[in-house]
């Protein structure tokens, strides 16, 4: 209509792009990866980093209610000083939090979130949610069903870290986030928790991915190799993005709590996780980092 000025350009459709879904594991530098890939011109990431869309629909191994967390995050933004409307316009995390709440009742809001963020040069959009590692085949098939009608190529990245080291890092992070948990004495609760141990089950995650996705749609990398140029270039080829070296390898979202791993806990973890070490060595051979404990 004459005299009308559009307030925004038409939304990017995401049609024909690549959808990178990084499923962890937890404490494998996914925050650093989110920052590095998010700085590449062809890659669009969410300000939330962890969108928690698919695991909200398959919560069998949930550690908390991620939809309730989304509502709480939105309440936080609404309670901040200043004009809420202006804050919504100015703060990317506020807008992303509103998008995430819409995902509670509207499945189309997931792709709409990334479409809103996408730029003309976007070839890849990326979701980094380690909790997806335990959503099972039904969860991964939902991802397929969501992407396929839009001709979006799925690319699933699973990062593995020395199992004992990864588990202890996760428990130290819990200690930092929860006043009622001290890793040095409460570590046994991890071994008794099906949800936590599911996150240690690399074999189950790998075999589920292999059953759902084609070989070219999945990539397994090791955390210990992630900061090498070889691994980074391999990842960029996998998602179809031009490689650019990261400006820094400094840790992001690093756990400040440095509680040492008790010897008795190390022995108990190793005893429980020996099958994971054995599986990875059988499957990946010499590619398993030499620093792994077993």
C-alpha cells in the first residue's frame, strides 16, 4: 500500500539450509563451539545456545523441567529494570526467551526462531543442547520429521570426552549450581541416577544415531581433539561452512568449582564406565585420545 513502510525484511525460510544439532555430550566444550561457529558468517546460532526443544518432548531422562525453566527465564527478563518493550527490542536473549516459551505449545516456533535470526548469507543454523544425547530414537525421528519438509539437511554432532573426566566435570558443575550438592561427598548419587548415567552411555547414543541418521548426517568427534585445526576443518566440511580459525581457545562456561576427584570415586566411576571405554576403543580404535583413563 502506498505510504506504508515495512518494518522488517521478509523472514528467512531456512529452506535448503543445513541444521546442525550438537547433542553434547555435556561438558565437552559446547559453549566454546557455540561461540566459534556462531562467529562464522554462514552459521546462525541461538542466543540461548541450548534451546531444549526436543528433550522437552521426550523427558524420560530429564534432569529438570526445561519448559518451566523457559518460563522462569522469560519472567526474569520481564522483571528487569527499564521499559520492558524497549528491553525486548534491544536484548537478543529476551527475544529468544520469548521464542522459547512459544515452543511449549507451538512446534513450528522452533524453526521460526532460527528463521528470525537467520541472515541472507546463512547456510547453517545450529542448536547446541547436550541433553539431546538421551532423547532416544523417537526424539531424533522428530528432528527428522521437523526438518525434512523444508529440505533442511540434518547434521548431528556428538562429542565424546574421557568418560570419568566428563562425569566429574558435570558433577563439579552441579556443585556450582546447587547449594545442596557437594561433589566430593555426594558423587554416589550420580551412579544411582538413571538420568545421569544415561548421559555417560556413549554406546547407546551412538547406536541410536546410527539407526536413525545416514552416515553423512552424523559426526563423532573427541573433545580432546576439538581444539586442533584438523578437527575444526573436518567439522566445517561436515556442515558445509567455510573454515575460519577461532580467535581463541579459551574455555567458555568453565566450572569455577575445582573440587578434586576422590580416589574412591575415581575407582567407582571407572568400574561403572569400563564398558564405555571398551566400546569406544573397539569402534574408534587409535582415534580414541591417548589421555583417556582406560
